[in-house]
């Protein structure tokens, strides 16, 4: 049975799918292109084959990856991200930038067209400004309390 947080928060619900150990590293590797099981196992030093298999099944069940069979006898498959799985790229990019900045290592986020570094910044199109991290607030519209707080803030301005 899959572990759940029992919350409706989108972060919690997403973590129920991709929050297990190794899962985001599998997704990271698949951003480089289609990979066979053995390729993933070689890349993810220390992952047990049964854990890798379980994580791949979960990702496939939720439509984030797909299996592409390249041999029928014996059956052999490669794994690739689906468009839904590719939507995780900004989150992985943000984790990479955060890790490089605060935990060491390095990462370059490049514009594919010109190979120059790009910056990821919160931007408010309403105010036409870059928003400092300490001025960013995340709310969940499904939460009635948060909706009331947002409406009250707007009225106060």
C-alpha cells in the first residue's frame, strides 16, 4: 500500500508520488533521455534493484514515465519521461540551484538556444517587478482560510 500524508495540500499529494528515496534521482536521470533499467542502476549507485523497480512502477502508474520495449525475447525495456513527467523540470532545476548554492557543488542552468546561463526569479507581472524570496507567499485556493486571508489583504491595500 502506498504511503500517504492524508492531506489535500498539493505539495503533500505530489510527495506521495515522487517523495520516496531515489525517485527524484530517477526523474533527474530521465531528463537526459531514455534509459534502460541497467543504465539507471549503474547511475544510481546504491539503489537496490527491487527499490528501483518499485519506483519505476510508481512513476509509470502515475503517468510520469513510460516503458518502451526494445526487445521482446527476452523482454527488455527502456524508460522515458512523459510530457507530464517533464513538467517536473522546474522543480528539479530549483532543487539543483538551491543545492549548489547552499550545500556545495555546482550547476549551470542554460538557455538551450544560446548556451548562456539563465536566472530563475519570481516575477510579478501585475507589478512588473522581480519579487524577493522573502516577499513570496504560497497559498492554496482550496483552503477556505487562505482564501479569506488573501481577500482581506487585497481589501486592505
